[in-house]
C-alpha cells in the first residue's frame, strides 16, 4: 500500500478522534438523512392522503362530459389494466301511487364506486355496495318521506317501475353543491334506456371514472389528455375544485417548501463546516510542504481523506434517514394507511446524490485553497480573507441543482436562488452598518459590553458573513413556523365546530316564514335564507355572449363575447354576505332604487368586465340589464350559499324564486329537523356531515405530517448555527490568549463572549424577522393563494430566540477555551 494512502487513513483517524470532522460529518449526515426522510415521508404521505381522498371523487381520475364517450376509451382502459365505471346524471319527476317529487337521478355501472364506499342500509343493516340490481334502486331518506313509501315499495321513473332496494346513507362522491334538484336516486346503468328519459335536448351529464395502479393511470392519462376538448373536464382529487382539493394542494406545497428549506439549511451547514476544516488544516499542509511533500501527494491525501469521510457520512445519513422515516411513518400509522415499501428507489437516489453534491461542490473551493497552501504561510501567516465572488459559483450552482432536483420547478428554483443572493447582499450591507455602529454604543456600555461590541466592530467582515448564515437559518425556521400556523389556522377557520352540516333547498316562498320560525325556535346556527332565480348571461355592454368559448363559436360570430356557457343561480340581498369582500366599487344602500349587480372577482376577470359595464340576463321570458357596481372576493371553501352574481332587491324581487339555507344541526336537533321535513315534504335537505368529518380527518392527518417535517427542518437550522459558531473558534483562541496574558479577568471575558454572541443573535433575529415577513407575503399571495397578514409576534420570537440560541451555543462552544490558561492558549495557537 502506498504511503499517501496510509497517511490519508491515519490522518482521517486522527482528525476523527480530535473531533475536527464532527461538524462536517454531521452536516453531510443531516443533509442526506433529511433529504431521504423528507422525500420518502412526503411521498408516502402524499400518496396516502391522495389514496384516502380519492373517495371524494369515487375514482383516481374522472372524465366529465355532456356526451357519451366512444367505446375505444374503455377498450384502452382495459388494455392498460385500468378499471372503469360510468355515471349518468339527470333530474326527473319520480312518482309513487299518490305523490311525486323532483329527484336527482344517477345511473351507475356495476363497478361504481371505484374508490370509497357507497353505504346503503337494507333491512336495518348498513353495508358497502355497488350498483343496485336491475329493476331496483337505492334512494336517499328524503325520497321515502316525500313519496310516503318504504323499502320494498315501488316507484316510477319515466316509463319504468322500480323496487326500492335500500336507503342510501353515504355517497362517496356526493356533490358539495347546494343547487341540486332534490334527493338522489341511484339506478343501474342498464335500466336507463328503458325509462325513456334520454331524449333530444335532455340535460344529461356523464362522468367516466377510472382507477388503477399509479403507473397504469399515468399511462392512460397521457393517452386521454390530448383528446379532452374545451367542453369536457379531466381531473383528479387535487383538481376537483373542492375544499379537500384546496387542503391537499396547500399541504403538498408546504411539505415541498419545508423539505427544500431543510435541504438548503443542511447544504449551508456543509459549506460552513467544510470551510472551517480547510482553514484548520492549513498549518498541517504548510508543515507537510516545508518537509518536502509534493503538492500531488497532499492532493491525494486530502482527496482520499475527504472522499472516505463523505462516503461514510452518506452511508450513515442513509441509515439515519431510514430510521427517521420509520419513526415518522410509525407516528402516523393510526391516522393514515401507508402503502408501499419503506425504502423506495427515488428517495435513495436523491439522498445519495445530495450527499455527493454537498461533499464535493460545497468543499471544492476550500479544499483547493488548502492544497495550494504555501509552506511559507507558517512564517507569513495564513490567508483567511473572504473569497472572491466567482469562488462561490460551484456552491451556488450546486444549491440550484439541489432545489431544482427536489422541486422539479425551474422558475421556482431560479427565483429562490436569485432571491436568496439578493437577500444575502442586503443582509451583508445591513450587518456591516450595524456592526460599525456597535463600537460607538460599546463606548457608553460596561467593560464586558464594551469589549463585546468592540470585537464585533473589529471583526466586521467575518461577523457579517456569520450574520448571513444566522439570519438565513433563523428566517427559514420562522418561515416554516409561520406558514405552518397560517395554513392550519386557515383550515380550522374554514371548518369550525359549528360548520353548516345541512342545507335546505327548494324552499317555496310561502314556506319561508315556517323555516325561519323553526330555525329561531330551536336556536339553530344558520346562514339565513337566500332567494334563488335561474338566469343566463346573454350580453355584455349590448354585445351578445356565446355559450362556450370554442374556436368554432368564435368563427361563427366575430362580434360575440365570451360568456359563462350555462345558466347561473342569481340572488338578491340588502347586506353583503359573510365570507365576501368588496375589492372594487361599493355595496348598495338598502333603499337604493337603481338596478345594480355585484360580480365575483374571478368571473369578472374571465369575462373581462369592470365597474360600470352593463350585463344583460335572460330570466324566463324577460331580459334584465344591470350595471356592475362592485366586484367581490368570495371564499368558495366556506360551507354557505355562494353566488357569482348578487343583485340589489330592486332588480329581482318581483321574480318567482325558491330559497336555500345552510345550518348547523346538533345531535339534539336532528330528530326535530326530520319531523319538520316530514311536515313540509316539498323542502329538500342535503346532508354534508359525513363529508365534513372526512375533510376534518384529512386535515388532521396533514397537520401531523407537517409537524414531523418541521422537526427535521429545525434540526437542520440548528446545525447551521452550531457550524457557524464553530467556524470562528480559532480566531477566538488567539484573542483569549492575548487578553488573558494582559490580565483580563475570567468573569469579564465570559460575559464579553456571551454578550457578543447574544448581540449577533439578536441582530440576526431582527433581520430574519423582516426577511421572513417579506417571504411570507410572497408565499401567501403567490403560492398558497391566501390572504396576507402581519406576524409581529414572530418578530419578538425571532429576536429573542436568535439571541438566546446563538448566545448559548456560542458561549458553550467557547466555554472550554475560557477555562484554559493563557500559557495553554498560546501553545494551541502557535
């Protein structure tokens, strides 16, 4: 074995014993373990959440269309081992011997539902079922009371008679829409044709459901998407435009953001620790060269040295990552059904690659400087000046590569890196200004503070670099805490304890007083009654609108404007509804006699209309023309009636309308509501309690996952702070040696070191809080689609926690040095 090989192993063993490589090894281990555990955990959690949440659409993917699909679509699904089912939706009058009711009909094929459970009660026993038998139907409870029938009785739908086979307790993909046409009846798809309900001009909606293994679904989706036209919709649970979809998308974005920030912090720790180690080894290399060792020999020794350390650290990081992943998944096993293997190939490859990048890219410049150390440095002193800007290119490129690899989003990766560099520049300038002013403040302080602030001023450049690391670490930790709190708080605000769990619809005008009296009598939390009139937007500023914005329509009439494409549910009110906010214009006065309409913001943008534009509506045989006087932001996730268009009473109050209402019904009031509905069979009820409970379960699961990711990010941030504190130890040894030789007392030195780190931490905490506030604003408005808010309480947390953490870690790191005698310190610095 060659000498350089033995020498490298011997040096590695020696440095490991001294603890010089501890921070480097820990940084690489943390980077690898964080990436492995975060990637694996995020993938498992996302898959588990999506798998459990697919019940909300009864499938993995849905193709919604107003016309039947060709048979070759099902043939392709069968070819790719993708299960398929079909639903057909329509409304129809349904008859018993003495009564009739308008019902929502759903015709389903044998495999429905592909995901989730359709729960039906038969002869007092509830079970999960699929499609009913031929000539049989499943019905919701409202059908029984409205038609005065029981299980086993017959009802007529169109030209065909059906036997009620069971009562529906839960429909997995039940709509959140309150504008339905009565209780639901499910029949077999093969019975639909015999009813005679499908006629030219019938309003029918088809949904084709697909489910299978992720790889098979992906292949099928790639084949399907080019065929989906503008009048159709292809979606999964995250595109379903529901409260659950919004919660899942935000959770996924947060998990990705937290994971990326964890990687950035771990990478920064590797860079700081690697540079410190290279500086500590300069004297060793200088002695080697002074004794005649060649540059090539030194290069081989340290490259092997560093490679072995990196390889061992990467392997250790993977083992720690597996352990963390197992702990994390075990902590959520009672809330989520985790599927698949614990160790997957993608996290393994990404984590290993991250370890290699961190070990190479962040250490290449310090190692190059170390290898180039001159033997005369022993006499001239070592050059530890700040690196030129181009020396940081490998590290910046590596950081960009890691972020891009993890986020798979090129614009976001560029924005994070460029934004980080700009913030670092601003922090550097601010830090230097604050540190320059510190000496003036120190002149008026006590001896310990005076010495501490004088040291800050004297090492302004080095401390400015330290402040950047401290600030970035504290900022990212604050960012994760704030976003976690904001997201979970918003979810909880959307689903408070008294969230509406029942909707009353199809309330006739002459039943409004009875409904209001029932609500008041039983102290029911209610949204109030909303009148509903159906109408179609026909013109904007006297220019006719087209029903659907397709290329074919536009070529027929170049003057036509894009419309909504369907009838709208219109309402009128004197007061602005809760969860609505005026963005432009003003709400009308209650006694206003001029026609006015308020439009929802996103619809206004899609129609390209603004305040003062005139809208024409076809309502029955009448045409109403109304100017826009306000534009509203609507919280569509609130479980209350929401509308695109709201008019003042002057416009619509003379039109016949039905009314809707949302309410929270306690267990005590459920029997009373059922009695009320029995007395008023024309009023329909929609029960969304099961959906709300399911949504709450998913949100609690997501919150638990977020807590685990948060712990790993805090560990990464803590290691950055420790690494940066350790980076200044060598210079502090020389300072303490001089001060102790000059007779400085231990108490004053102890306090000055503590105060110096406390000051650094407090300044870093202040700058981190400001940077955090800016970052949170951008994330809330641009990424998470949330209402921006200030977080001043976190400023205090940032300043205090920064001062405490940096102060304690810095003091403890120096405490060993402070106990040494001046003679020992002089010998250590020789």
